C-alpha cells in the first residue's frame, strides 16, 4: 500500500488515500517518487478551472523518481532516475503530432490531470514521456525544472531574441528562466505584486536589472514580456511596456479575462501569443541547458502529507521560488 494525495472534490482539499501500489502496463514504468514540484496548474486543477474538470485524480506533474518496475517493451531499466512532466502522452498521429508540435496534440493526456501524478509515493508513467535526469541535479532541485523550467524555457524562446525581457509574476517559472536569460546576456525586468518584496529581492539576487511592482510602468521599453501571473489585466499592461514589434507571451494555462484595450496598444506589429504545454524536445533541450547555465531553483520543501498547505501557500503568494513535495 502507498499514499496518494487525491482530489475527490473540486475545490479540494486533497485527501490522503491508502491504495495498492499500481503495476505498470506495457510501455509504462512504475516510479517511486523522490520529489514532486508544486505548480500553479495544480491549483487550477484543484479549482476546476481547466476544461472538463477532473476529480479522483492525483495532481503533480514535476515528478522526480526512481523506476522500480518496467512494463513490457520498456528500455529504461529499474533504478534509473527519471523526470515525469505535464505532457504524459500524445496520440502520435494528429496533424500537430505529425508536425513536431506535440504540445498541441488533439488527444493528449496530461500528468496529474488525465493520469495520476506525483503527489504520491508512487506513480505510473508512459516510459516514452519520461526523461533521464542529469546527475548534476539533485531531486529537490530537479523537480521545479520539469514544468516551471520547461514552460519558462518555451516561453523565453517564443519571446524571441530581444535583449530586454520583462517577467510579470516572479514565481517558480520566472525565477528559473530569469537565470537562463541572464546567462544568455539579456536584461531581466521583474514585475511582482505590490507587496511581494521577497520576490523582488530574489529577482535582483538572480541578476535582474530591475525589479518593481506590476502596477509601475517599465523603466525602459521592453523587447518582450512574459506573463506568468494568471492575471488577464496584466496583458494590456505588458503590451504597453513592449516596443514596436515586441512580443507578449502568456505562459499560463489559465488566466482571468483580458480587459478591453485600445487597438493602438497592439498597433506597431506588437504580438500577443500564448504558450501551451511542452514538447519532449523542449524537455531535452532545457534539462541540458539548465546544467550548462547552472540554473539553481530556490526551493521550499514540504512533506507529502502537507500538500494542501503547500497549495494554499502558493495560492496566497507565500512561496518564494518553488515548492516541492517530498514523500
Ligand atoms: Zn496528437
Ligand atoms: Zn506545471
């Protein structure tokens, strides 16, 4: 038997359930969880914000664990330490999968949403969507890379090559991608909630050129802005902070409504775009880059049994960096 923190009712809280340890089917692995990051998406899962809300699911899609059993046809050997991200499975034959855009697959399965995730002692995953983790990354510090890092990385790529990058919302994803951007020689401008002094000082410590409240205007015209905060009202604001031709990337899976704004704020070939999910190629690239660029997450660890506490602290903006559950 093992413990699975399960969402049985939209709105939560998660309930600790004792259940038999599952067996991996063909192509699957059974992973003994060593750490699992807590992502804002987990709050959206708990709150039923995502399409077709799910219940009786175990959240968690930043899983670090050891393979303890491999199903038929799996080449990864027991004992291998792997990461299991949000993209749990894709169909392999829709137009998006065929076009190397599996992040947009028409029939995907997501870890911690369609498939039980890592808020547990054990998880079963499709071996083709797991990644061997570089030895340089310990469990606690590898976990946040698996979504916050990956989505942040994809967002930074979509933001283009511009030098001046604004990050709106300086939590798990932003604090990782700020390190990559600084390493790439870019200037980072961090925008946080008014009261979030801790996030601003973290941003400056990580090499941001400027950190301020998101109610302030940007100190210089930005080449791009990435929104990690799930606040639609920040979209027009970010748009006003970017220069002509600049890009605003919305990185979250869910956001409050975007208020109307004058067309001239978009005029000048400014672009607003979203970033959805990840591809396995993103994961391979980013995990290697994280080692090269020495990306070090700021981590707060919680015991698995305190998953609800970690979620409520994240909801209240009380996590600096990333929260990670440890069974
Ligand atoms: Zn597909
Ligand atoms: Zn996530």
